[in-house]
């Protein structure tokens, strides 16, 4: 979702949650600054992802601009993977890359959240999460600045619940309590 949506949701999530990974469609020169600004507001660590980083509770990683972010499961836990493979949905980073990898790695222990945004990136990935037994939330049309990405996911039947932005932090927290983590 948009940077403003992220700046609203992320600081309102409590510390100690399972790892959070974020894909934001912004140029590489801005992704570090966005991570730094949100880190100043959030009660947990927020930074740009690096390749091969082990995920842990209380950590939020933002995809660096111009790199796809995915996760893989290793014996030591979930680990990040950054690639510069071709754009997906005209985007790099692409939400679909992250969501599909999360569905494969975490299955029913995965929560996918799609916020405001232009285009359809994320819809197919949300469908993968839902098919793997995970839970999917999308921002409700009424609060979206641009209802493109959530609309595409809803149209695919990939959204379990549409939530207004002001209710999203509480919905995320409630939903995580139900997941087999």
C-alpha cells in the first residue's frame, strides 16, 4: 500500500509480533528513508531487508527498491532472499513475489495484507496465501486512496476480509492470534 497507509498501520502494531515483510512500490532512492522514518515511529525494529537475513519476532523488513523480496524456509528458520529478476506486474519489488514465497514457506501460518495501490500486483499472491490455508486481509474500498490492488484481489476471491485502514492494525493483531505460528 501507499507510504501513508504504511505510516499509519505499522506504528500502531504492537511490539513482539511475528516478522513483518513489506513491499512498497517506490524507487530505490526512497526505500531506505521510508524504512528509517517508520522505524522512528514503530515500537519494533523497521529497516530495509538484506539478502540472507534470518527473520525474527519484532522485526519489520521493507524490500529495497529495485529488488524483489521473498522468503525461504531453512533449518534455522525463515530467511530473506533479494533478487533482481524481471519485474512482475511492471513492478520490482513486486508484492506477488513476496506473497507467493510466503504461501510456500509459511502456508497456513501466513497473513497477507494488501493496502491501497494502483494496478493488480498482490492479487495472485494473495490467492496463493489463501489456497495455502493462510489468511488474507485487504484495505476496504472506502478508505483506499487508490482501490486498484485490493479490488483485483477481491475480484479473484482472494480476500478473506476487507478492512478500513483505521481498523487494520487491530484486525492484523486479532488475526495473528488465530494463526498457527
